[in-house]
C-alpha cells in the first residue's frame, strides 16, 4: 500500500507541477508587465460586467485547476473583485482551447461546445453569487498593499520570480502540500477503473457518485477527457461524464485550501456550491437535450516527459525551501518575542493571508496613538508593536476594525 501511495504521489506531482509553475510565472508576468490599473479598471467592480469579463478571459486559457490558482491570486492582488476572481477560478480550469479540441475529437463537437458554454455559465453564476452574498470591498487599494517582495527586485525578470515565489506560492504552499498528500491517498484507495463498475448507476445517483469522487481529486482539464470518454464507453451516461469534466478540473483538495486561504470560507462555500449545483444541473440538461454520445478509442500510458520530471523536482525543492524558511522565521520570531522590551507588545493576529493583509494590519496599528512601529509576520501571525505605554485594548480594537482578530498567543 505504501509503495502504491508513493507512486500515486509522484504521479500527481508529475501532472500538477508543470501547470502550477506555469501559472505562477504567468501570474508574475501579468503582475509585473501589465499596465498599472488595468485589472482594477476592468475587473475590480462588484458587478456582473466584471464577472463576465473574467469568464471571457478565463475560458480560452489552457490552465488546469492548480495552474489557475496562482494566476487568480495574482489578479486578486492587482485589485480584481472577489466575484471576478471566483468567476476566473471556476471557468478557466474547466476548458481551454486545447481541451475543446480534444473533447471534440473524443466526444464530438456538440459535447465540446456544450462543455464550453457550461464553463462560461458556471463561472458567471459563481462570480455573481459571490458578489451578491459577500461584503462589498473598498476600491482603490494602493499598490504597496498588493505584494511587497517583488518590488524589491532590480529588474523585471527578477520581479516575476520573486512575485511568483514569495507573494503567491508562499501563500498557498502548506495547503498545496496537504492537498497533494490527501489526493494521493484518495487515488490509492479509489482504483482508476472504479467508475467502469458503476454502469448500473444512472441519472442523478450516478452523477452524485461521480461528483463525490471528482471533487477532491486533481484531474487535468485535457487529460480528463479520455477518462470521461472511457466512462461513456463503459456505459455511463454522457451527462455523468460531463459532471466529471466540470467538477474534476474545477476542484481538488489543494484548490479548495488555496481558495479558503485567500478568499475565505464564505467564498469557498459559494465556489463549491456553484460547481456542484451547476455540474449536476447541466449534466441532467445535457442528457435531456442531446442524449448520450459514444466514442471508440484506445487509452495508453506514456512515460513521464523530461519537463514533467524536472517540474516535479523543482516544485518539491521550492516547497522544501519555503517550509524551511517558514520554520526559520517562526524560530526567529519566537526568539525576538522572548527578548522583547517591556514597553513593546506582541499580539497574535488571526486572518492574515497575504501581503495585503500584512500592510492593512501594519497601517491600522501605526495609526494608534503611541505606536512607533508595527511589524507583522505573515508566517506566524505574530505582530510586534513598538511604542510607549501601549494600550492592548486599543490595539486589539484597531485590528478588529481592520477586519482581523486578536487571539491568545
């Protein structure tokens, strides 16, 4: 069992690493090279127009679920609204120009076109729900608040790397590692031919079974098409296969953790609810409107390509570096806390998830009387406050007003 788990873990890393690294670099390029204010001008409003534009941008992009996460976070850091970010997160991994062509080859153009429309509609609906049921955000966040590490670089290429590494990957690394480990465990327990033994499960029950397994797994957008075609060839209704093609690429454990980390529990609930309801509804609609499709083909495995192996090894090295850096910072912060002067104060703040949060907490505290300097540490959540005769209640009130919470350290 352990050997099989390690094999599944390595296979997930092979499938995940290249698109994730590509997404990180794409987000860095967009952040550094896009004209200032472009994202805020088109995607920052909490209205339907921003949501639609985000889906229009996302649908043709050939990014898988883990590749789209850093790109979406990058857009968010540049000022995109929660609704537009959610729309991009939902619509992008479900399809793409490459996925459409592969879907047409395996399952026919009616299925491919329906899947394309489903991705767009689902993204728009999810983004609209987030705008409708979350608190509107203040406009015009300063550039300083949207990631600090990349601005220290002397050239643009260095800025792209620093932004991808320290402002994006460092924000989701622990969730990513947990997601990969859990997904490998699920893949070990659930055999690859599991669905082929469920040809008796038709209609809504079959879709729910597909959904239960598809939600936590990492499935590449294009790579999921042959799997779905094998389900159909084994007797599964095309609508159930559509559920797999929508829910599988749009969600996995790592993506869920990243969405929670960056956008919060409410957005995660709306995100998952949209994918679940829309995939079931559109799957049933497909069965009703177009009926089943069938396709004959032969699946074959291929050896890992050199760039897949290289990407996996690079990602493991980057995660190991970030983990060691996190542990070092935590130890250093603990040491500083032990040596802090009596006139200084250290608070444990809950809710800081990115450099924007760090800047917000720092600004809120430094506006309090007698505070000379506030130094938040994102990794540990500890904030060291220097000043004269500091009032802990006043500091806690400022943090709460800024949208965060002081907890016992």
